[in-house]
């Protein structure tokens, strides 16, 4: 099977090769600190065979570290509490670096190995940085990360432990993003910036394959709703890409409803879905992984959400911390605030969805990554 990049806006096609990121014509008007236009999609030249896991890089290039195949939980006590017996938790805190980002880093590292690339650079709110540093360590690739200096300390220490180069930015994620792109442009270093590098979207689709595979193997019905904590919108876009493939391959017969769960204080995607355009409001939320002023994958995700009638739900910081404690105390799952946002979104929608709904909530990061807010959630004096 052959793969190429395709621009979902104008249909232009490009080879998947080093130095290619956005669609040339469609990205001309992109401004620093704004959502990206011209984000590319990976497309195969034929419909993948049933039962396969179609990815644009061959398996032999993947680094020797176990990414993916995370457990799907059936949280009985949480199900009973919410009155939702069809609730599942997909646990990507079990990835090697403790976050969902490993799925994307894994594919980008495979691409780097295939092309003999020795260094990768990226901006991150923290998890993409610790993830790329982790996978880079296993692959023997040098990694340089640009992270706001306000990022939780655990994520920054992970970067140093894995031996990557940590650049702390005096500013927010949006500033780190632009600084890292300047660095990559100046030095020619491969960029793993989320959305900007199309492989970051494609790498994340594997989660959808695992959910569908595991439910089918257990003889349980299909998922009807997927709740995804959303900042830049790359995880959710990857989830949708996975379900698109699964539909084309005949593994599922209907698309689930996709939910973007956002913090009220950082709800650019939810606002864009409602308003039809992006406005730039500064974010304030303790859920650092989804605190994003200008969602980089905004236009790409919104067009997919419109196509599949996806929805958004926003929750405030208090609801996020309550959901964090709910997950910990009723399921034994300790999620970082961004992940708890997806659970909080489900709590908010549970009445409307009703007891028959079959729902997967993506748990994208471990609670140990941000102990300060976890302490706040339980009223501990630390
Ligand atoms: C990055 C991240 C998100 C949000 O993903 P986007 O692609 O930015 O929407 C959610 N949760 C965790 C733990 C993350 O690290």
C-alpha cells in the first residue's frame, strides 16, 4: 500500500518526506499564534484490508518501546454511580511516558529512523515533550523541547531524565510553538509540532482501532460516544481518522458521536463549533495540557466535527477536580486534570445520554504528572 499527504481543503497531494509539513498554497496566510490552515492528512492509495492496522510507516522502523495496546476498563462502581453500565475507560496513562502523546511520538520517531534523521524538535505544554524525549531515548534520537516554564515540574523532570534538551520559555504554549518553529526553520531539524507535522494526527488513530478490536473480541456492542479532552485538537482528529478508516474497512457500520471536552477557561474549539469561526481569547484553566489559546489543529478538526456532527462540552475547573477525584476514588484511575476534563464532560452529559449509551472516555495522562492540582482537589496542604 502506498501513502501520501493530502490537503483536506484543496485536495493537493504531496509525498510523505522530510521537510514537508503544511499544504503550500493553503498555509500561505498562516500567522504566528493562530490556528493552522493547510494541515495535511495521510491517505493510502487503496482501502486497507479488514483486520489490518494501516499506518504510513512500516512496522520495522518503530523504536523498541511498547506503545499502544493500553487497557480498556469496565469501571463497575463508576458505572453504577453514573447509571451508565455501558461506560468504558481507555487508559492511555499506561503509555511509557504516562500520556497519550506517545502514540504520535512513536510514529514520528519511526519516520525519523526510516530517513536517518538524528534530531527532533517540538513545542509542548509538557506531555508531548516528555513523550518525545522518552521515545527518542529508546530510538537513539536527539530531542529538543520548548516548554512554558509554568509547565508542571514532573513533565519537565521527565524530559531531563530521558536526556533531552529542555528549553523553558518565558511565555505560554503559543509562544513556545512559534519559537520551536523558528528553531526548526533555522536548523532544518524535524519538527514534531502537533498538527503541523501530519504524522502526529495519524499516529493517534491507533487508539480507535484498539477500542473497536477489544469490544469485538469481548462480544460487546459498538461504542456510540467518545469523549476526548481537547486542546489543539490533534487527539480528537486522530480518533476520528481511526474511525474513518474502520468505517471504510467495514469494521464498523456507523460512526460514533465525537465529543470535544474542554475547560471553560480554554474552549476555543467549543466556541468555534458554535460560532463558525475562531476568536483568540487567552486561556485560564488548571488543566495545563489543554490550555491553548489558538488550537493548532482548529480548522482540520472543526471540518471533521461538522462532517460527523461532533459535539463539544465545557466544564469549569471545579468540575474538573471533582471528576478527577471521582475517577480516582470510584474506579482507581488517577488522571491528570486534562483527562479528568473528559470524565467531567461525560458527568455533565450523562442525563442527556441516558443509561443505554455506550461510551468510551479517553484517559490521556497520569495524575502523577501534576501533583499540585491533585493536592488541591483533595484539599491536601501541599
Ligand atoms: C495533549 C493532551 C491533551 C489534548 O490533546 P490535543 O491534541 O492538544 O487536543 C489531552 N490530555 C493530555 C494528557 C494531553 O497531554
